[in-house]
C-alpha cells in the first residue's frame, strides 16, 4: 500500500520549472513571468520575482534564485 499524498497548493492552471530545496518549493507561475515560493510545510505562496519577459528556467543556491529570460539572467535573494 502506498502512502498518502499531501496537497500543498491548488488552483494552479499551469506550473513550469518546478524546483525544491530543503524547506521550499519554487516554480514559474502559469503566466510565465513570475517566480513563486511555497514552504514545504504549506501556507500561502510568496512572489519572489516578476520578469519583463517569459522566464525560461530557474535555479538556486543556498542564498539566491537565478532565472533567465530570452535576453538576460537575473538573481534575487531567497
């Protein structure tokens, strides 16, 4: 028998670039121009960044989130 799944967030239309670290889940929202974060324990998503163009990919290290658009790479604090 498999364990139960836990729903962290609902009412999303489309999520891309899903990433996770030890405490949070990060993604590019369905508008393609915003990066959001949700604590793994649940709660309300936090807007991390808004880009002028479509976000291509996201990555992170211990202190920052990096995201790319068609013309630039951006860095913001976690």
